[in-house]
C-alpha cells in the first residue's frame, strides 16, 4: 500500500464514517438486548450528518433532508396504521441516518435491513422460536443495512438507478 493510499484511508470523512459505524454497532448490541435504541445515538448520528454536510458537499442539505424523511415517514405512517409495526427508535434511527447518508443510500439501507430482518424472522418462525404475534429487535438488522449503505450505498444506488 502506497503512502498516498494510506493517507486517503485516514481522511476526516473516513473518520466520521468510522464513528458512524461504531454508533451502529452500539445500537445493534443495545437494541438486541433491550429492544430500545437510546435517543443519544440519534443525536450523535445527526451531529455526524452535520459534519458530512461539509465533508461530502455533493450530498447537499436538500438531499439529506429528503433522506431523513424518505424512509422514516412511511415507517411512521405504517406504525400509526398498524401499531407495533416499527418501534420509535427504529424510526428515529432511520431518520437520523437518512440525514447522514442521503436519499439514495438510505433506500439501500432500508432494503438491506428489511431483507436481513425478514430472513431472520422467517427462520425463527420456521424453527418455532418465534410466534406470528411475537416482536423482535429490528435495530440490529437496520444497523447492518445502514453500515453497508455507509460503505457502499451510493455506489449500489448509482448502479441500479442508472442501469
């Protein structure tokens, strides 16, 4: 690895993404154990999103605000129509992360999170470890999708939106 490649790895933008990934890990572990995502994590993610406004100017304020609402509002509406569909922490996590990631990557994150959470739920139902009426922590699966989106979401979205 050349010095130039190494210096690129330790950029401020990458440091912010690493902080975000660390927060997602904490969210996943806490939500798995308690089924609660503390508000402090949403605030930290929003602060990191504000830093990203300056570090990644190609994702402007409008795109970040759209990302904030694009997934979280449908989640909220679904939860109002079907109580318990999503937890409040899950909705706030996706809103804050939408601001951090922008609109394209948050859609990828939701897709990955729901896909992995759905596979987990199907497995747990098939093995009779969950009943249809049981709830489980979705946060770890959303965090997985958000982590993938933070690393590769823009590239994945560009590939599918520009095919």
